[in-house]
């Protein structure tokens, strides 16, 4: 399983060999995929050191000269240069691609300083930005094409790893730029022979790492007779309202599952869309607790211990239905 970071950087490198206007600025010295750039395209690669704010402004300067700049660093440091992204990129309308690696609990057990669990909330507050959370490496590879074909200010949230359930997702799909920009797709739809016995139709929405757990929840719900769909909502901002309305209109219960704190996150974005659509739906939001996680453990263990195990999600959904 190739990391999303390496897939994106390697894919961009192949295009940079033919396009001298593509530049990669790195704040991370430890990625093997960066060594190829240093060796073969030294004139199109810049190491900014531990200087995220300067990296953003340097990228903006390259963009002003007609270049195509990409900035790569650990996602936890995106907050350090929020002001530069706001003033130099968003406000000025500069189409910079920002790659944030290791979102949510991806860098466990390094502690909360390396775990940006509020990442979606502060990045989606920026005006004019697009936010993508790809589910696997195949999907990530095609995002390279999108960023080059349709230049915009984008933040791409890269996972350090992803569950095996997602490895072959979209393997037989045409991941065109139009499809990627659409922003969502029902990856699992199903019901058992006992579906419809007074149980509400359930729509599960997630993206990135937790999409794997969401699919396992879907399997358990279908086995219990729920008519259920899983939607991969990889484009967190902006969401295509017409597509969203069409996909959720027939469901009674909407469930959002995210590896972020709930304030201003993925679930909040979905709730805003439901309000804008004037849809009266029951909503359950699953996310990390409103606290920084200092426990030293694996990612899956911490998810299990903080309300995001498959069983805890499944149980809350069924208990909620029974309380209606």
C-alpha cells in the first residue's frame, strides 16, 4: 500500500519533468519521494525548512510569475500559516495547492501537537478554498490531474495510511476531473430481505480514513435489515448542493462520521447543507471528543476508545432509531 503523500508527489514529479512551470516547496525533509525531486529536478524543488509561513508567501510569489506551485508539509502545521493562506492566497485569489499530510490522528502516537483534530473547521472557514479528503492512493493519483487541469486554491488532506477496505475503492471507476469536482459518490448501497420493517432509511456520510469503518457499520446495518447507503463525501468544501440534495432526499436518518472534533467540522458542514435544502431529517454526528488526546497509543486504539469503534457507532444508530 503506497502512501497518499508518495503517490501525489510522484505523480506530480512525472508531470513536472515535462512542465518546467511546476514547482514543489517542501517543509518536510523526511519523505523519500522528495529525494527524487532533489536529484533530478533541483531547479523545481525548494526546501523551505521549518518555515511554513515563508513557504506560503514564496509559493504566492512563484504563482504571480506564472508558475504552478505546490506546498507540502505535515497537516498539523497548516494552522501556523493560516494568516498567510488567508491574506496571500484566499484574499488575493492565488491558485495554490496545499498538501497536508497526516490529518486527524494519523501521526499517533506523537501526541496532540501532531494531530490536527480541528483541521476541517479552520480550513473551511477560509473563503474560496476547496478542501479534498481522498480515500485511497488511486483517488489521490487522479487529484494531481485535477489540480493541474483546473487551477484553484485547494487544500488536500492526505492520509498517512488507510484501511484495507478502501484499497480497491474506485478501481473500476473513471476518476475524471469532472467526477472529482462533483465531490461525492455512493460507494455502498444495500438492503436485506428484511429491510423496511419500520426501520428508517439510513444514509452514512464520511471520507478519508474513517470511510473504512463506515463501510463496516454499513455491513452491520444491512445485516439487521436497514436500507442503508454510504456516501464518500471527499470534497468537503464547497459541496455541490444539487448532488447532495439528490443523494440524501429519500433518507430519514443522516449519519456523519468524522475523525475530527464536531465543532465546525464535517458533520457541521452536512447540517448546514440540510438546513439550506430545507430538509427535515434526523441527524446523528460522530466525531472525536472536545478535548486533546494525550494518550499514547495506535490510531485504531484511540478511535475505539473515543467513541468511533464500529460497534459503538452501530449501537448508537440502532439505539437512536429505537428511541424515535
